[in-house]
C-alpha cells in the first residue's frame, strides 16, 4: 500500500511558514486506503498549530499510537482529544509508569506522561495497551516491546522511576510503528530507546522479512557512544536501508555524522518533512 508520512512535531522546523518547533516528535501517517493515524503527539505545544499550518485535518484520525510514556511524545494527546473527540490509543502496558531523569548535578526532572490515565479517558482516550507485536490496521504494525539483544545498544543513563535513583527505568514500553509499503518496510521510531538495531531485528523477526526501505524519526543516536554509533551505521549499510530521515533525539552531531557516513540515504526529518512511499 502507498502512504504519506508527515512530521508534525519535531525539535526544528523546515521552510513551511508559521510552523513551530519543540523538543518532541509526532508523525501523521496517511494510508492510501483507510483512516489516517497519528504516531506520537509531541509535548502538546505545537501539534494542533502545525497541523493547521500544513492543512492536515486531525479530525479524521482514527487511531493514535504512543511510542513510549515520555512527555515529549505524549503531551499532545489531551489537546488532540479535546479538539478532535475520542480516539483509540495504542501503547505498552508500562506507558503510565512514573519516570524521571536525574542529572549529574543531582537535579531530578519528571519526564513521564503529563496527564493521568483518568484525565485522558475522560477526554475520550480508549486505551489499547499490549507488549506484543501486532497489526493495528491493514499493513500497519506496532512492534510491541523490543528485546534488548545487541551488546552495543546499552540504553540511557540517568532514567529512573523516581528521584531516589533506586529503580532504573529501562523504558520497556519503547516501540515503533511499521508500514508495509510498495517499496519495502518503513519503520517510524519515536525515541528508539530500545536501540535501532534491536528494533530492526525485532521487526524483521516478527514479519519474516528484512527489506527495510526507510527509517524515520528519533533514532537516539545522539545519546550513544562511538561503538554503538559505528555498529548502527554498519547495520544500516548492511541491511541496505535506502532512506534515513532522522530527527528529534538524533541531535545535530549524530545527524552530521550520519550525513557524512550515508550521504545518499540521510535526510533531516524537520517539521514539515513529508515522504510519499
Ligand atoms: Fe523523545
Ligand atoms: Fe523518550
């Protein structure tokens, strides 16, 4: 099937007049047949505004997928529901876990979903939570929990369930969206805390095919060490991934390195980036 993918929320903006950036991610997925679907919602500061600026009608969205329970992916759900009515919302059972980032200085910041499940349900969210790989619409899949199989994808430092630092939050709820397109699989990643190679391997294992055409979204390569970066680039080349539209937690330095390593495949996925595939 053919799809149009549009980045609605991202840290930086492209040339579409009046669009705004925020630290966050949201992508609109419009299949050739069936209702559009929203993958992540940003913080809630720019989603509705940017969609209007880009003439994208969010009232037609049938489903919302939350990649994981961080504020910069889930904060836009409440304003979306308030403006556009009830939606079925897909995620992982650990979505509402309390989460914090403890900085080296000892400062502790809450980074979980900024609204309670009850608030969201009152506004029209119908949650469908599962850790399994599943098809949520024709030729659209949700990865479910991604096994942490590679040794070089070591996960984030500084993420904990509370400010005591006793319980590490390994972000088990991190999951990605997979589209079966005419050109191959397209994987849309929110923050990819699970690791890009772990995610690709899990998707390939689950669908029994390894033809990944494109990876779009937050790769988290801005938070990893040299070994993980090098191994990930090797994997992307080895798998023959033809498009890498990276943004959000990829960051400027890792984007520059990706651009140098894979100049034909790499693009920056700013607000307004659109891929028709
Ligand atoms: Fe993020
Ligand atoms: Fe995150």
